[in-house]
């Protein structure tokens, strides 16, 4: 079973953030357009994971 506490712990949220920054820098290094680098569908997945992880952590802290 998937344990969300391990998936969305603080180090994993930071890892998602670092992957997002590195992915954007890679796209810019490959000379893709700036608009594509910012509106890439993978960026939206990573941003969703970051936002969902932060809100999950806030909700679990409020329950305790």
C-alpha cells in the first residue's frame, strides 16, 4: 500500500521542487523557447505534486 506520509514528506517536496528547477534549466539549455519551458505539461505535474504535498502536510499537522 502507498503511504502518503513517505511520498509527501518534506525532503520529497523539496526534491520535486529541485527537479522542477533542473527540468526548466535543461529545457532552456537545449534552446527551447521560454514559453515552452514554462508551459511544459511535465511542469504542471511537478507543480501539482508540490502543491498537493504541501496541502497534505498542512492537513495532517492540523489533525494532530
